[in-house]
């Protein structure tokens, strides 16, 4: 569907009047404008705090609780380089029925909230920094979509883990491999994003330092 804004300024335009590339361009434009309109410092800070609160709950409460049943084996969520079906089967066997239930009904529900908050908050954080650098209207804003992809891959990973847990002990090798791919893609997007973020923060810091030293 086209954005309400486009329909408002050009009510005679319909989906059938535009080619697929034009539709994609309008959708991309709409998402960029959505970022620009939500760069309030208070909003960004609130989302940052909320996201990290959920992250802390996973790292301090739910993930350690699951790993308490695994004998020290890392759960799939915590393996950025991926895993194979042999590891998955060994992990699920080590967890036992109670551990698998904790994974499925305590860790996964929290991790279904986190990817959305991660995507939105870190997208806006980078947008906020780019705005401070005066680069919000350039192509650099497309880097803001990296955490959105990371969040999407996280959801795909979660869907795979849920299916694996529900199908155990009959889960297939292919399912484990596909889920592993999503774990790797999530990790790659996250790592790339934070590299970009660190570079932008460094540039902003240098810019502010120059502003202090050179009146």
C-alpha cells in the first residue's frame, strides 16, 4: 500500500499507476521520513532504556536459568557463529524436559519482545547521531535499517528454535541448519551496525571537540 501522505498529496494515484520499483521507492521514502520524525532525544533515550532493560532480563535471568539445565552448553541464541544439528541435539538432550520448557516458555517469550525494541531503538539512535552530524538527509541514513534486518533475522531464528523445541526429538538436520543461518545473519548485522555506530560516534566526538577548541 502507498503511504497516506502520498495518497493525500496525489489522491489520483493508485497502486496500479506505479511500477514495482516506484512502489518500493515510495515505501523506502516513507520509512526514512518515519525515522526523521521520531528523533526526539527523550523518545530515543526512553527506547534505549527499555531495550536494555529487556536485554538485562535475558542476560541476568532467563538465559542463565536455561543454561542452568544445559551443563554449561551455550543456547542457540548465544552462538553468533552458528551450530550444527549434532550440537542442537546434544544441547536439547542435556536440557532435559524441564530445561526445554524453560527455554520455550520463559526465554523465548522475552526474546520475542526484544528484537522489535532492538530494531526500533538502535535505528533511531543512529538516526539521532546522523542528525547531529548533519547527515540525516544523505545516503548514510540507510545504515539505520541494519538493526531492522537484525531484528527480522532474530525473529526468524526464534521461529526456528520454537519449531526445534516443539519437534524434539524428531527435529531435522535441515531445520537446525536453517536456524543456524539466521543466527549468523543476525550476528553479522548486529556486528556491522555497531561498527558503523562507533565510527559515527567517533566522528561526532571529534566534531564536538573541534567546536570546543575552535570558537
